[in-house]
C-alpha cells in the first residue's frame, strides 16, 4: 500500500514539474534582448510583419534614455526620421495635443522653443521634446498595439547563459532561470552583453586616427569644439602651486597620450535629470548620504575664476520641467569614472552607477550651499528640484544613465567619419543619421604647464545626412549567423558619436526587425537576403534611405 501511494505521488508530481520546466522555456521566431527605444521598434516591426517576437528586457520601464530624461531630443535633420521612429514622435504630439497633458503650464506658454530645433511641427503632427513619462506611455502604446510579449527585469546570464551551435545562437538564459529560444536574436542594449556572450568581436575605446584614416578619432588634446574645457588657468593641486600635495579629486595623474593615438577610454556618462521650479512639483535639493565637498573643489576654483555658466543646459521641456545635460569644464559629466563599465560585471556596473548618482546629487547640493559659489547662483540653484511626478518608483531619479558609448561591434561593415562626412559611398543603406559627431570629454589631466584640462570633446557636423550601412548591424559571418545588433553597432568611436542618437537607434531597430522577418519568411540567412528586397520593404514602411 505504501509503495502504491509513493507511485501515485510520483505520477502526480511529474506533470507538475514538467509544467514548471515548460513554463520557464519561451519560444518565438525572434528574441530581442533589451528594453531600449531600439528594442521597442524592432519588436513592433517583427510583430507587424506577422512573426512571433518576445522582448526580454533587463529594464522594468521601456524606452531607454528616451524615457529616462533625454526629452530634449538630439534629432539633427528631422526629414530623415521616418517609419516607427516618426510614429513615436507623432504619439508624443498626440499626447500634448490633449489639454489635460498640460498640468503645470499652458501649452501656449510653452510655445515652440528653439528656432533651429522646434519642439512642435504641427504640419507633420510631430513633437520632438517631451517629458519622460510621456515617452514611456508612447512606447507602451506601440508595444500594446502590436501585442508584443515583454518580460521585464530579466537579466542575461553572462557566465553560462548561451547555447550556440555551428555559429547559430540556439538559446540564452536569464538569471531568473528562464530560457529563450528563437530563430533570430537581436541585441538592442546599450551594453551589447548578448553580442559579447555570443563571441562577436567588438571594440571599446578610441581607435588611432590612422586606423580608418580619420581626423577626429584617438586622443585629441588640442581640439575643443564646445565650451566644455577650462578657458582659464586653474590649479589642479590640493595646495595650489604645490604638486607634492597631490591632485584634486577627479583629475588623472596619467598623461593622456599622443594626439591621434588609441586607448580603451570612453566618453563620460551622466544622468539626464528632470528638474522643475514649480513649488508644488519640486523636491528640494538636500544633502545626500556620504556627501564630500572636496569632490567639487575644482568647481569652486572655476567659479572663483569668474565662470558662471551653471544653468546653460537646463533645456526646457513641457510643464515647466527641464532635461538637464552636462555643460562646461566641470559639470554633470563624471569624466573618467566609467572606463571599465562596458566589460564590467553587473555588480561592478551597479557600483559605477551609484558613484555617478552620488556625484550628481552631491554636485547639486554643492552648488546650492557652498559659499565659494556666488550667492546669486546658490539662490537660483535652490529654486530647482527633481520633479515629483517623474520616476515616481525610483526616488524621482532617472531609470537609466546616459551610456553614450560602451562596446562597439566589429561587424561586416564599420561606419567611420568618412561615411558620416560623405567622403565614402555607403553600399547598402538601411536608414540615415545626420547629427553632429559628438564625443563628450574622455579624461581630465594636467597640462605640461601645470594646469587642469579636459580632453576628448569633439563636435563635427556633417554637411548633409548620411546613410548607415546594413553591415554595421551584422556581425562578421564567422562570429555569429543569426544575431543582429542595433545599438552597439559596428562603427569607429567618432562615427558612433553621431550614430548614437535615440531616433537613429529607433530607425535601426525597425530595420533589424524587417531583416529578421524577411529572413524567417524566406527561410534564408540574414546574410543571404537580396538587398533590393530589404530596401523595398523598408521604404514601403516609411524608412528614409537616401
């Protein structure tokens, strides 16, 4: 009798265990890893072309930087933004066309800021500048309309999480134990973790300028294209004039290298804060835990030299809020503190993100309270605070840091400044970019004359929009045969400085979704699709290719 009971118990438990195991395996034609704007457009396109798709998002909130504070969009030439990217900005227009969306100001008061970068294009029913929550709502609407399955807070197992056979990814696993199998995979993350785990070659840092015959790659000590450098002589030492006293914080003791030389350093990150002066919607600036005023001594000396551009990048977005970006030689960019981020473990990345958060919170408090900052600046700073109605489940702090650059794939075609500047013909266009080749500062060092200076700030604007090649989103065939990469694309450091804009990531996401679906429908490799077929479908769906 006892043996019979055990047998019956086993027979009952086996189906339950099998069910649990089956529930942890997810299958679709296309598996997309990422929660960025590029991941959204890729997923929507795949679904729209009739193939099954699953978004595996490390993020709980979709949209990447577009919904994490970067609302003052870097668009460049808007005429080359088509397809789903333009549909996103049309959803933003619809949102702000509703009077109820204007809680803290009237729409007429916001107007059409920036003559060269108008927020609202009524003729084409697009709006290019927006609040973070409005962007997230638009992305959720796109996903909902396309009926895309999204699994959130799912992190790739970067140690043992990939099964690959004969160059094909079979499946990957997340830290929660879920397994995802598909025919084609898309890495749409800022870090490129799936790409790296799949054994695809990539670069981190800056190539030498002679690697691709470029002018603006590599170390650029004598180039300052913006106002983010020290225009006056500022002493870098703890005791002014005394090198033996040691350097102030956040200044490298190492020589930056020869002009044009390569390194593994990357441009600075920052959080794009959403701030407001509206008392009812403002969280007052307060002293953060672990605050250390010595971290900002360099800013005090800069202020005492007469520099007063503290609020030059508090760009206005709707409802009396701002998208706050870096400005000046010492600002929100945490220069030199992110160099190991691309290849770092999850634990180390969390440390880097926390350090950046502490740095920016401390910077706000320093400007608001330190008596070495002019009184009028302190008074003005204390009028600002984080917006209460943004990022409400994250302490009103942006969900994502601005990863301006991480890994960059070494793919079938490498975009360089020669493509961006129109010096070379791109053979297979899948979309267009137009923004300035923009690199924020990479390092802060001491000049031979004994003063502090920044290096790496580049801004070169193309004369006209440029094409982005199909091969820039495809790994070399020998590395992987069923992976498409839409953010960490194959580009030199300086070319990526232009490509890295959110509208372009949306464009490349849609193009990747198109290529994946066409390959599945025709039962061909992504490498064997006739370009004319890709081109025809992209243009039919509104992509601008020339």
